[in-house]
C-alpha cells in the first residue's frame, strides 16, 4: 500500500493530513534483505500479509483528535515480478473536547498494482513502479473517507550499501529505500450548499481536493547483514535479527491547492524491526514534523507475515510461474 | 488492543517462530566466522543456513587473497550445513561466495570474507 492520506475529521473539524497505511512487501536482493517498512511501502514484490497494523496519535486539528487505526493488507503475486495488494483500515476518532462526539468506521478500500522493474544482486539495488487506487465511497464519511477515487502512480527504490569498499565495511549494513507518489483525486472539488443560521441566507462552500506529492524514505542498519556479510560479532540471536531504522513519511499538496494550502505535513518515524524466518514485527514512534501534522508523538506497530515462506507451494507462490529459477540455478545477474 | 486479543495472537506467534518452517535459506553463521581472523589457513569452510538445502543446487566457492580459487570444488551438503575443503593458501583476505536452494525451492545467495594471518 502506498503512502495515503487519512482525512480524519469529525463533523465540523478541520481535516488532518496524516500518514496511515502500512507498508507491505519485503525483498531479498543478493546479500540484502529489505524488510517491509511500516510508514512507506518498500520496493519489494511478494506474497505477504500485514495484519494487524495499529497506530495511535493526535491529529493536527484544533482542538486535536485522538486517532487510532487498525489495518490489514494482503499482497498476492500474479507473476514473479507483479503483485496486487488489497488493504483496509478501521479508524476510531476520539475528540479531546469531552463535549464533542466521536466517530469510527472504515477508511476507503485500497488496491495497489506493483511491478518490479529492475533488480541487481551485486549492487543490492531494486526498483519498482505501481499504481494505488483509493476506492471512493467504500469508507465512512464520518472518519473522513473521500466519496471519490484517488489514483496514485508510485515509484519505489531500495539500495543497500554492501558494495562499499573494505575500508567502509561498517557502513555496508546500511540500506536506503524510498517512495514517491503523486495522488490525483478523481474529483477536483466538493461544493456544499447550506443556510447561514444567523442571516438565513443561502451559503455555498467549495473545498478543492489538492493533488498531493507523497514522498518518503527510510535509512536502515541491518544487524542480520552485519552478522552474515560483514562481521560476526557473536552477539545474541535476538540482537542479530534487529533492523533499527528511521522513516520519513511526507505529503506536499502541489496542485489545486486553493483551499488546502501547500504546507508539507508528515512524520519522522524512528523504530526497529525484528525479523524472524517467516514473519517480522516492527514498532516506530510517529513524530510530527509540524503542528499541522500532529500534536504529540504517536506510535505504530505491525505484525507482518511472509506468505512466500509460510506456504511456498500454495498461497505463497505466484499464480503464474514458479518462485524457483530451476533452469540455471547458479547463473548470476 | 484488548488483552484477550494479545493472548489470542500467542499461538500464532509460536507457530511462526523460527524453527523448521519452510523459508528462504539465509546464512546463519559460518566457520571461520564472517569477517573474523584466524591464525592459519583453514582446511575447510563450513556454512550453516536457516533452512535445509537441496544438495544438487547449492554451491560455495572460496578464493584466496590473490583471487585464486582454493576450494576443491567438492561441496558437501547435509541438512542445513554446507562445507567445502580448501587447498593450502597464504595470509590475507579470503572471499567466500555461496548460492543455495532451500528445500522449499527458494534460491538465495551471498558472500563474505574472513582473514588469515597474525
């Protein structure tokens, strides 16, 4: 799932722009294991299930709203390099003002089509492109789900630093991933007609739906990589399975911004992912970059299952083609 | 999350815990240890993986500091362990390159170095 805006708003409250969706996909490129990151989607194409992803934070509304989400996403490979994922999120909104009512409900369903364009094991580089569709009208308006579709073409990349020279061997476990998307709402504006209670005159309120640049990146230090490709320090297995990381998850309205403004919002997410053989768990803090992005430090956590490892001959294999490359098993890229 | 939901996930986590589950065969550890130094050239290199291997499609090569291949080419695979004997070599940095097929049909590869000398 791509970076997405959850327009969380109680009736009459301002719209909060916050990152919500969990990333899905992990990837192995040569020595490098790219984990599924929680904030942005990473460059991998695979069979997996992120369930659940839970988060909690206070939005940038005035007064702020306590938002809690629980979400899941299922990704299925159609071919070795092409996958489709389906995601859904249930949102709980609790106003900090005790006199205001809360709300809860589903966000719009989300579908992402993703194709791995290039993979280079020697340089630990992978690149993918995708299209995410937020299906308008499938969620609840009370939690800010849009009544129109939003289409987001995406570009993803991942680069491990394992090809650095021996003098920089301690930097080799570092990897960088990134995602850039351009969210295009299916509707340019929404017009609401009403009556002014003071004057009794008719009112017209138009909200323009901006086109938004969704951009983010991660920097990771892979302890599994350190142990198996650089130096085995004899650390406990629990430590050797950790990947500390920092994610940046940002949104910038760039067009049709008459009512939204162009301020960038988002969060910086330091955290850690622990990788098992068939699953990973991750937890990150959500640190808003400005007042409009949130009013306190939130938290996000995820359990992520590698279906290709849990059931490699069933649901974990591509529908067309095999996960194996039997024709030339020792051929290098 | 309610406590009952947390307890409900425990059997799932136990099911998924590292063990004999089918998964990509990743390098677990090696002897000589990855990135470490040994006093004398080893007689063999042994790699342990996180999964059982398919012997017919698993290989490892070792080159000495001069870039010359010093493994005998006869790779021995037993379960999740793969070994290859080495011909005598000199001091310096040795490069180990491996590629394996796990029993669940996933191919993985990688490389590392170790040092020989005082």
